[in-house]
């Protein structure tokens, strides 16, 4: 009884221009299914696109105006109807006719005169197969949504870990940890200004906080020293780019790979007088050149144990003077044009 009730919920569409054929199929199927009838291909398409579409279509081939082949082709080309199983029911019995029907996407091919057991068996089989297909599609959709959600959560967690790792190094000599947030903000602005796409600028913004991660390995007595460093102490400080590069390591993550490159190259100078490798000009990766500007500007305008903060005017004047020396002259010019946006980032991430 339960099986019969379930089958009665299935809706079949009989498409034939001959009433005797329709009556025969109705006699076979009416006790088991809800039936709809169409006497032309065009009417069948309208019914299939209605608010109560059929679960399966039994389709004659030889009909005037629009034959069954054309009707099936139209149904299979429309995303709204392409998954409805189509069973051809026809007097066309040549193998070539069957081949054409299957090529158009039909699920089965029944040759008239039909027998009741065969019709019922074929209809039952294709309804069951379609139910399984729908269940599988729904399960794939559900699992895909779950996987996408987990991937988003993992990505958010990974990004937050990267951000906090950068801030952890910043806390060594800046108790608020806002330095890396400002550097990241300046970096994004300058990357976009320089013509990087949104995705590239966002990746560099996420990687920028890792620029000083190597300072984790610098002793406090040197890192937090009040006053000028000795030459020996400065040599220790100069190790932090390579320390940072090694701490991050060779990672598959694009952001971590970029962060390692930033950590290694953000103290290189356009004229070759930087460290650790003395790279020059465009031999310095653009990520290092961008972060160098952002880092120096924020270091100048921030209070440190060993220095007072500079004014915005003084810091920008230094960047102007060092264009072509310390800094990429093109990027330095762009940075100078961004003063309103730079000051907005400074206000957003104030220390204290």
C-alpha cells in the first residue's frame, strides 16, 4: 500500500496525436500514476515547463507540425526540462530510428503495439533511476556546499594565523601590534596604485604582516635598545630578513610563499646598498619594494624605544629624497600621491 501511494504521486505526460493510442496508455498507467495528456509537441513543451511538470514523458514520434524527435531535442536543450526522462512510444521500428532517439537524449524506446507489462516495467525502472539520479545530485550538492564551507573556514583560519604571526613579531618592539596592520594597509593601497589586480593586492596585504617575523630571533637587549646600535649590534639586526625567510620556510601556500619573499627582501634598496643580499633596482621583487616603502614610512611616523615619531611631512620628504636611492623611484612617486589614503589608514590603526 505504501508503494502504491508513493507511485501515485508520480506524474506522467502522454504525448500522442491519436486518441486511441492515448486511451491505451491511460488504461495501462492510470491505476498507478497521475496522468497528463498533450496531443502535440508544442503543447507537451508547455506542460513540461508548467508549475506541475511531469516526472516522465511518453512521447510519440510521428506527429504533425512538430514531431517527437524535435520535441525531445527542445526538451533536452532546456535546463528546466532536460532531466525529465523521455520514453519514445512509436511505430517506427527501424534500428536507425532507435539510434536517432537515443542520440537525442531519450531514456528508452518502445515500439508499438506496446504490451502493458513492458510499459509498466520500463516506466517504473526509469522513474526509479531518475529518483536515484536526483538523490545523488542532491547529495553531491550538499557535500559540495559542506566542503566549500569547510574550505572557507580553513582559509579564514589560515589567514588569521598568518595575521597573528605577523603581529606576534610586532609585539616585540611595538606593544599594540598596530605597526603590521598599518603596513598591510599601506601595502594594499600602493599595490593597487601600481597596477596590481585586486587579488594580487589582497594577497600582498595578507603577506605584508610577515615582513618582520624574523625579529622573533633578535635578542631584546638589541631590539629594544634605547639609543644608537653599535656596528656589531646592527649586524645582528641585519640577520632578521633571512631569519624570517627560514621561519616561514618553503610553503605551498601562495600567501606564505609571498610572505617569505617579503621577509627576505623588504630591506633591500634600489641602489644596492640594502641587505641581506644587496639586490638592485628591478632585481628586487616588487613585493619587497612595495613593503619597503610601507614599512619605512610607518617606522618613521611611529614612536619606538630608540626614537621619536616623525611628522607626515618629514616622512614624505625623506621618501621623496630617497626615490632612486633607497626606494623604487616610480613606487615612491605613487606613494607620495596617496597622502590622504595613507593618513586614513594611520587613523584607523592608531597605537594605544
